[in-house]
């Protein structure tokens, strides 16, 4: 019998597939569709204290190879999501609240609100690349560690952090060691690569409008970058912090690569733009790989890359 279920602390996911926050998870209807699919749970669109319309369009460009977005955090606001969480509880799948503040204090107010609801876990988004005139929190390690230390005092729920890509091993090592100390339960690796641009040669202009036409890069091209982050984080955290791998997941083979790299679950972003049907395809394809390789459960292969 193949068992694709995994756990992060006390949360059980019947399959290791999630949406990447941002895709198909802004309205109650979208979240409902994810929960009705073969996804093991859902991560909500990153919520802010107030609702937001986001950046001007065009703000998303998608090809088979990549996506570029500068959505600018459009969402319906924390109160809306807290309210619908109680309705969506009926699916008995983990509901994860992704949230972000513009200032340090807002992270604490958001966490307090979310802590008193039916959400099962929190994903602190320290890596949104698209806020005009603002940097990425996660590139300020001292501030990020301070925020997380304080959030741990506020919430008793399962807590994870969504990180951007880093370009050196030392930073990943430092973060992994600190997260072990802070008892962070999971990390989501990675958000979109922060600086992506593409030019439409016919019209001689960039394909998106906000932020000088530069936005977060996702999709197939991200997978090698993301896999390296997962491998290094898994190594430096000694496999003690669960990882949700995100970046270029399209097939069961991609999922299997993330499992070997050390990710217990995967998040699907760019490919989910075509709809939640991808989750049943991923399930069939991963089960086929498990059958052929005679694997019974994900834990047996987690981080099990062979040496040369
Ligand atoms: O809404 C966005 O522009 C956005 C967010 Br919050 C994020 O975390 N990652 C991304 O690629 N876009």
C-alpha cells in the first residue's frame, strides 16, 4: 500500500501537495476548490491587516517556462480570511494562513488575530518581492529573527516561514541554525526569484507594468534554484525542520526530486494557474513512481540523495 500522507507536527496532510500561496487562494470559492481537489491542505493568499487591490495591470505574465508577477499583495484582508476559515474547517484538511506586515508591528497584530481562529498553521511571508519602495524582510536577518522570536511568543499554532532564494551557503546555514533555536516548524522554499524581467520585442516594452516592469520570477526555470535551497536547508537543519518545496512543480517526477532533496511537501504556483486539476495528476504520477520503485511512504526517501 502506498501512503502519500505526511505530517508537520500535529497537522496531517493526506497528500504532500499544496498550492503555493498566491495562486488560486484569494477568494472563498478558489480556496474551496483547492480543498475539494487532491491537495493535502491549503495555504491562503498572503493576508494583510486591510484589504488591498494590489498593483496596476498588467501584473502577471505566464509562459511554459516561467512566470513573472508583480501582484502587489491583492487580498481581502485578515478579517475576511479568519471568518471563512471556520466555514472551510469542514474539509478536515490543514488550513494555513499566510500573512505579511508592512511594518514589524503589523506582523504581531496579524498573528494575534489569526491565533484565535480555526486556522491550523501560520506561514510568515518574509519574502514578498513586489512592494514598491520596500525591501524584502528576509534579506534583513536580524530583523527577521526578531520578528520570528516575537511571533513564537504570540502563537501556539504550527509556524512556518516563507523565504526568498539566497545566493550563498553561509546565509542558509545561519538561518537554519537560528530556526532550530527558535523552534520554527517548517520553511517554504522558495518565494519567487525577486528580480525577473521579460521584454515583448514586438511592442518593445516590458511584459508587466508595476515596479519598472520587474517582478517575481516563478515556474519551470526556478526549479534548479529552489532544489539547491532545499538541499542546503535540509542539510544545515539536520532534517529537523520540515520543508515545503516550491518552484517549477509540474509532474510527479518534479515532486520526487523535491522529496529526494529533502522537502516533505511541495507547493504548486505557476502551473496551478491552469487550475486545481493538477493535484490529481501529481498524485497519479507520484504513485506510479512509488509503485515502480517499490516505495511505501515519503519519509523513506526524504533527503535520500545518493552519493557519487
Ligand atoms: O502579491 C504578490 O505580489 C506576491 C507575493 Br505577496 C509574494 O509573496 N510573492 C510573489 O511572487 N508575489
